DNA sequence: ATCTTTGTTCGTATTTTTACGAATAACGAA
DNA sequence: TTCGTTATTCGTAAAAATACGAACAAAGAT
C-alpha cells in the first residue's frame, strides 16, 4: 500500500533543476552559457580555480540535470544550454516566484 | 596574494537560493507558502511523510537561506515567505533565465 | 604508428546533506 | 506548579556531493 504522494512531479523536476543551479561554479557556467551561445571545457578551465576533473564533474551534473548539452568537436567538446529545458525552467520559475 | 575571483557575489547568492530550492520537500514547502500566506510546521508535518525533526531541519535551511521567516505564536511558529528576498530571487532568475 | 591535445573517468578522501528518534524548550491551560 | 501541546535541538548514522591527481580515451597531426 502506497502512501498518498504529496510531492508533485513538477516539484521534483524543478527541485532537480534548482539543485543543479545550487553551486557557485555551476551558476557561473550557466551564466556564461546564457550570455554567449557556447563554450569549451578548456575555456572554463582556464578561468576557474578548480581541477579539470572537478570541472568535468560539474559539467556532467548540469548535463544529467538537463540544463546543458555537449557536442563532440574532437578533440574538444562544445557545451551549450539545453534551450528546451531552459525554457521550461524559465516558465516554471516565473510562475513559481510570482506574478 | 589572492587569486582573481571569477565567481561573482550574485552567482554565489543565487546559487545559495537555488540550493535551498533544490530538494523536493523544500520545494513543496515554498510552493505551499507561495500559494497561501503562511502556515505552521504542524500543517506541513501532517501531510509530509518525514519525521518532524527532519521537517524542522528543512525549515531551518530555508530560513538560513533567507527564503522564509518564522514568527513565534506560541506554542506554534508561523512560517511565511521572506517577501523581500523572494522578490530579489524573482528579479534575478527572471533575468538569468531569459527574456 | 606515435605524439599531442583535450577532456573524461577512476579511485579516493573529506565534507555536507539527509534522516531518524530521544531529549529538550517554550508557553498556555488547568 | 504541573500538564499538554508544539516544535526545535541533539546525537548519530548513512548517503551524497565535492575535490584532487593519476590513468585513460578519442581523434587529428606528424
């Protein structure tokens, strides 16, 4: 017998997005990508005071959450926002945060 | 000698807000508070499938992040959104997520 | 085929988050 | 003062997040 579920799918989905945004480094990455169309891991690595492997992890988190996407352009990988989900997030948080 | 800081204060601040929103339970609480003016911990406790102490922890996180505020109304505590910061968050995420 | 460049994955350590029940605190009511 | 109600704090355990360097993978250049 399953407990009545009080948390909606939307609440879960947008908690997930928020969680992905919930780290300064990831916020920086998203901010950067929202201002220029795309960038490479190396561009970020040059400027961010963290190990490359750590940066990769953050990029993976953002990708897994659906906020960015990566396209191989060997030997580089070009990262861009996932525009579709980004839009979805915008619509939700706009409504959520108020009128 | 201090490294040049690449992460802005805004990125840190709004990463903090996002982090607070980054859990389904906390998303539920914020959603509830955004739809009705206020509520008591007990109201939430009745409906959420978690221990009261866990709920208290989540409320504390939201309070520490500045997204809600609690007012004693003994022996209860009335929780409401922190409207000022809520507004600040709205403005930021609106700009951040796009035009 | 080997080297170089670009990033990721692996292994691991540390810190933080999440969760619970028991104990405690605050305060009004009896 | 003692009791009941409402929540928080404490102590603790388990899971997840964060970070690093070393090892590895992929593909173009030599």
